[in-house]
């Protein structure tokens, strides 16, 4: 289901009084009401501090929250202490992420002592859990607004309520419905060279350790015409590096009326959008990753030669417990095909250490797997118990200390493998996109197709234009090179 939102459409309905209509009213009308209210109160635009935690999907949502705020008349600041509105867009994926957010929210209390009109809003994945929403209500009295991931479009209404009624408003999980995808919202992006473009929302996979399906709702895909239109517009505005986002991009298209899958979407973007730009995507679930997708990577010049294919564990037994629906044999077949079909492809992955019931033997299979694949880089996590997930109740006997040791072992091994891969680039040529000044005076930093950082001596005028670079050296975090004349 898609809903078109045009904030400037000429027919806003005057909301009726009363709380229900207040929440459910037309967002456009509330955008107008908030901007009137702000103009009445402030001589210059009041400042908003917006911070997103967590994955790129969340960062992308944050850009839409900022877009709405800009439309309502807010300016922006990086300094929470000078803001009139603080909006924290939270992540629930691991316990330490949540603790950090709660700590930060707690620390914001003292801002209110100096500026009683400050509004603090907490939105995003954490608030979609009942126990967190309750805790914010009871123990964090300085929080004014709470919006779950599905209540996104209610921000203008709640903000108007807070500004005019001096009440706290909560739209947590109890008000949650699977919100339709809302097209046409304003987006305020950081920078112009790179952009995130969500192609789908939610997740239906229910990996047994993961909170995302509970806090993000069911999988919904955007129509291909909307995605293509957004990419075309970004490219025409000078964007050169576009990342398509979804928790499982390989199931893109499910539930849409049009017949389309992710490989076709990639091919259409490659063929139909003119201009010098490149396309990335994340994340691919190995169960739904197909040879057809790898063929699309191989065939489309604008699609980066990079595959982020999170494996999570090298043990079939653990994968089964994780509800991942693939075996290591299947995974390695995909990797083998990718290496043959796309020579030089850069491979990356996510790994969880210490899933409940994981044994030393299981863990050693993970070490074996990463040797076999040769990942450019890994995102590694120690398992974190999430309330409401299937794995929450599994017995977990390995101590935290032991898990930390395994974790360090994994990092050390990847350190060696990653360095070998970096060294293997020396002498090769890469096409890179310069993004800004490098660490050393007179150098630029850039990214390759495979998402590696490449630094080289160059003039700032090169920023934003693809260049060929000869790789002359490798450090563990970046490559060094020289522009090919
Ligand atoms: N949809 C993506 C990733 C989403 S979350 C995918 O399926 O690959 C990003 C990563 O966080 C996951 O790949 C996983 O490695 C990690 N993760 C998720 N839940 C976790 C948990 N409870 N404990 C530790 N790591 C977790
Ligand atoms: Fe979580 Fe699995 Fe969905 Fe990824 S695919 S978001 S790990 S449930
Ligand atoms: Fe975190 Fe929500 Fe993303 S839980 S990882 S911000 S989908």
C-alpha cells in the first residue's frame, strides 16, 4: 500500500478539536500550523538537533524527520545545548546500543533546566517496544514526545500538540499499525555526493536473535517507479553514489502489483537513469540471494562490484537455530559464483559471536569460513539477548568472558586476512570517487567500488568526479594511490 503525500497540496482539512483527530489529522495541515506557531514565537528559525543511531535505514528515516522539521520552519544545529527541539532516532538491535541511548536521554535532562521550552522527542526502533515506551513515560519525565516507527507521519501533529497544549504525547507500540509507505515526504540529506534510498521497509525473516521484525513491522516494498524517480532526481542534483536500502533487498517486489524483483530493479536503474553515478545496496540475505542477482552485478557497469552478504555463523547447526534458512554449502556456492562471475569482487559480512548454545567447535567453523571466503571487512557483534525474540529463552552457557576471547580471536584473524587483501590491491588500478580532504595535507580521500578508502595526492577540484587511481601502498584501514594521468 502506498500513500502519496504532497505537503503543499491545496486542500488541507482543518482538524477538529479533540485528541483523536489531533493525532490522526492531516500531516500537511499540522505542518502549516506548526510553522505558524513557530513564526509567532521566534524571530529567527528555532534550531533542531536530530541524531540517528543504528543502521542506514534509520539514518535515512532521520533524513525524513529532518525534512519534515525543515518544512515546519526549523533550522538545524550539531549542538544539542543550543537546540529548541532535540529529536533522537533510536536503535534497539543490541542492548549496549539501547543503554547508550538511554544514558544520552538521561543526560539531556539538565538542558531543560536552562531552557524550559526545549522539546525532547524520542522516535525510532527503541520506542516500538512496550517496556521501553513505558520506561520513557515513567522514568524520563523530561521527554515530551515519543513516536514509534509506524507513527512517523504524526510528528507534525504531536509537535503542534506539545507547542500549544503543554502536554506529553506518546505514540508507542500500542498505537502501531503497519503504516503504508509514504511517498513525497521532504528529505534533508547530509551532503549531496552520496545518498541513501530506501526501497523497502520492515522485515519478515524473524531470525531468532533479531528485534528488527518486531520494531519495524512487515516487509513493504516501494513501487519501482518511485525508486527510479528518486534516483533520477538525485543524480540530476549531482549525487554520484547511491545506496539502495532494505533489511533484505533480495525479497524486493514481494506484494507489489507490478512484477519485479531486485535484480530487475538494479538493471532498470542501470539502464534507465542517465549520468555518471554508481549504485550500492544493502542488505542481501543469503537465503534469497540468487545467481540472477550476481549476474546483474556483473552485467551492470553502474552497480558496484561489492556484495555484503551477512553469514552470521560458519556452523550449519547454529544457522538453523538462528532461523537463517541456508547452509554453509549454499553460502559458499554463492561466493564461488560471485568470485567467478565478478573477478575482484569485494565481499563483506556480519558475524555474531556467542549465540546461545554455540560451542567452541561451532565457533571454529566460523573462523574456517572467514579464511575460506576472504572478506575485505567484517562487522562483528557479540550476541545480545533481545526481549520478545525466539532466542531469548535459549539456554546460554558460555560465559561473557569466554565470548570476549572468541570475539578477539575473530578480530585478530580478520585483521590478518584483511591486510592480505589490502596488500593484494597494490599495483592495481581502481576507479574512485573523491569525497573530500584526506588525512595528510594535499591529499584527498575517496571510495572505490568495493567501498575501500583510497587516499591520494590531488586537488580539491577533483571532489565529486570519478578518477582512476594507481594503488601504490596499503595500510590496514586504507589504500594509497596516485591519479593516473
Ligand atoms: N537485515 C540485515 C541486518 C540487520 S541488523 C541482515 O539480515 O543481514 C545488522 C546486524 O546486527 C545483523 O546482521 C547481525 O549480525 C547483528 N545483530 C542483529 N541482532 C543481533 C543481536 N541480538 N545480537 C548481536 N548482533 C545482532
Ligand atoms: Fe534481522 Fe534477520 Fe531481518 Fe536481518 S533478515 S533484519 S537479521 S530478522
Ligand atoms: Fe537498529 Fe532499527 Fe536499524 S533496531 S539496526 S535502527 S532497523
